C-alpha cells in the first residue's frame, strides 16, 4: 500500500512551530540533545500513514512539560465512548475508530441502514434533520449526511479525529466502555452477543488494539500519542510527555449480570466481587453502577420527553416494572420527570402499549441504593476505583455520598451533567471531580457560570463530558455564529497549534456551520467557547486534568 506524501507545509510546521505557552511549560531535554518539543516534531515528521487517510489540518508541536508550579495543563474529556461500535450487538453505531484495511473500510455505514437509511431504527427515532427519516449511506469519501451533530448512530471518534483533538491541547480522555443488553436485543442488524460483560471485554481489547495501531505508525510499542494509563502517576507522566492519557471506565445498565426481574436481584455479592476484580484487571478505574434502567444495585435518574418514554419502555421489557416516580419538593435534589408521552410508531410493535402516568412537576425515583449496591460502592472503594454518580437517582446518589463521606473517600465523579447540581458541594468537599456535558456553546457557558461559585470554593478545574458516540447528541452550530464566528485558521487555546477547517475525503467541516459533528472539531468548539464565555472559561478548562488527577490520586491513597 502506498504512503501519502508528506507535504512541505507539515514538515516545515512541525520543525519550526513555536509554542506561545513556553513560558508556562518547562520541556525536558531529550537524550538526543533535542528538547522534548523538538523530539516530538521529529517524530511527527518521520511518521508514516496509510493512504488514503483523513487530514488533521493542524500544524504545530504538541506542548510538553508542566506549569512552573508542577501542575499539568490541557483539556480533559471525562466521558466519551470510543468503541460503541462493539456495544449493543455491533449494529447500533456504524463505522469504526480504525481499520487495518484503511479508512474506506472503517467509515462505512451499517448494512442494516439500507436502503437509503430506512432501516436505521435508532437514527430515525432520534434525528430530525434528514427528510422522511432517511440519510445518505455512502460514508467515505463524500460524507453527505454523517457524521453530524444530530446523527447519533454514526462513528464520531475516528482515530485521526481524536488525534486532531490531542493536537489541539486535549490531554485526558476517559473511554467509557458501554452497552445495553435490551437495546441490543431489539436493534436491527445485531450480530454480536448482547451479554453486557462480553461487550465490555471486547471494547477494552479494542482500546488496547488502537494503542498498538497508533504505536506502529510511530515506530513501535510505547512511541505513539495514544497511551492507556492505569494509575494517576502514569497519567501525569504521559501528559508531561505531551501525549493523550486514556483512562478506561464502564457505563452499562446491568453490570456483572446485576439486573432485576420483578424487583428480584439476579446477582450476588460474589458476582459483584468477581466482576469488579475482572474490570480492574482489564484496566478499568471508574464505573457507573446503574445506567438508564433500575437494576439490582440502584435506581436511575430518569430521562425526559420522548426519550424518557422509550427508555421507560425498555426498563419494563428488561425488568418487568416501570419506573416508580413520586412527587417531591422542587427545592431538594430530585430526578427528571419522565412525562406521559406516547410511543413512536416505529416501536409500537416492539414495546409495551400501555404506559404509566406520572404526576406533574418535580418527581423522585423511589428506588435508591440497594444493599447489593452499597456493597458494590464499598467494593469500589476497596479497589481504589472512582465512583460515577451521574445516572443514579437522587436517592441513590445521596446514599452513595453518605457512604463515601463516612470513610472520607475522594474518588467520586460527575462527568456529564446528569446529577442534581445541589450535590456538587458534597462532591467537591470529598475531593471529587465534575465536568459539564458538551452542550451548545451558550448552554455550556451558562452551566459553567451557574456552577462556578461552588467550584471556586474548592479551587477546582473543569472539563467536558462530550458523551461522543453515546446517543446524547453533540454541540450544534451556534445560532449567532454569523455575528461572531470562529475565524479559520485559529490558534489552539495554548497557542501552540494552528488549526484550519477539518477535511476528511471530500467533506470539510466548519464549527460555525456544522457545530461539532465529530471529535476532530473539539478544538474548534473550545475556540467557540472562548468567543462566548471569555478567557476565564478556557483557563478553568486548562486546569481540568490537574483536578482530575488530584481526585484519582486521592482515591489511590485512601
């Protein structure tokens, strides 16, 4: 296979680019006599890529080192899903993060979406932009309809797009291994096991395979920019080397087989211990104990609107019970109201036709943390794993925080705005870390400003929880972008990389027009946030990795 030609522009940029943040960062001298940025530039210039390949449209040298006070610097996405392609039976997300056979194979639509997208059940339930629920299925090289910010079933984290985010200053990515056995069982085209732990194991292996794939492009094991880490100290070293620290997490609805049927638990303490031990050995360091469906461990924070109706129907099919919601005071932590919607016509034959009625106003899930759930929380503490409390019902989150406060455990996370904000003070008091969902720019800044006082009390940095590849949607274009647009090319937040519009195949994306259709536009989104929220937002984002590592180190030291 022929290699793509290295352009004179790239060669010149990577050897001559100057980092404006050099005063903040202290690069170490390499054994070769070159500084770390010079060594990185040489490595990039010598790199060999398959052909054809996606462009990066970024020139410059990734920054290395630390601030003068020894803290790390960069951006963190604490919640995304690199390998949803192998979740939910293999057909819920079309396209791969990488393929040994090249981009033409990696970025293909699912066969089950033919003809013309009519077979894309999840896509057509959740997307409004395509006429009569269809989409162009060509993929590479035209990408007429996907990836897009509102296309939830097509790959958004192709590895070259992730590389562009790293080049733009990202230094931590938490890859949450994710699946849902029930959605797997009803999705057209499913061809893999619907067992949730089987899917988790497969995605963990995918992550290690990607690390090896990137390493091979840089000359061998340990030389690539994508580095899986299992301790906070490893992560710190990787960040100081100017690479991307990748942490494994788990977000699944019925871990270790801990589902419930008619409120009867289908797992034991022995299952929990064996499951936690296996996940730890795979490299997992953070985890959700419940997600979307009430399970044998805890109740969930409901979804709202039409999505709430769909997920509640899935809850019924999986557990034999609907969500049980009761009215509760608006001035206390509470859950979302699932509402009283109707099933979409496409699901009428698959899901229960009779839906429960819920009271208006604020409601709370009556189900909190079970005895098995409390045992699992304590098991995570014993293994120094970080506990994710997003998706827990208000009652379960409160009970989990009680346990962590009792033992003084700092390893608690809220990583994509799915926790009642009134719990933030307790989270930060423990030493925990929180991020904001990848909202539209104005919405992100509004949440940032609303939650700033509690962060300021504890000196905490902030990060993103993009939930990329997670069926949550990514930031749309800003409505007022025409009056104050991101101007291309622009400098990354740290000043070291020059980024132009990103091109893959025949398609070029622009954050002013397209929002964030894929991971490669994360740096563009950060620039958009700077325009909307000012430099203060960016400065707090740049402190996010240090805050995350402080939480992780505290959990390890407990």
